[in-house]
């Protein structure tokens, strides 16, 4: 099962791509690094931990 890579931060709507620094919770809520830090790496939707989202290789 692959992660659902969302294309924007759920708090500030900053655009995200496969290489962007972003954080996710176990439900795949997605936030940019800045918002995640401001929220102390706690998801406002489920109160779960926000962790670094892995990056995918760029397609040629």
C-alpha cells in the first residue's frame, strides 16, 4: 500500500511536490515543515504524531 502524497499543506495551502519537506500522521494528514513545527509535530485532526514524509525519486 503506497502513501497518498497530497499536493498542499492542510493548514496553509502551501504547494507540495514529491520532493518537498513535509510531515504526515498515520492517517496521511499532510502539513508543510513550517506548520508542523508550529503545531509541535502534533496533528490537529487526530492528535497523532507528525513525522517526516519520505521523498520519492524524481521521474526522468
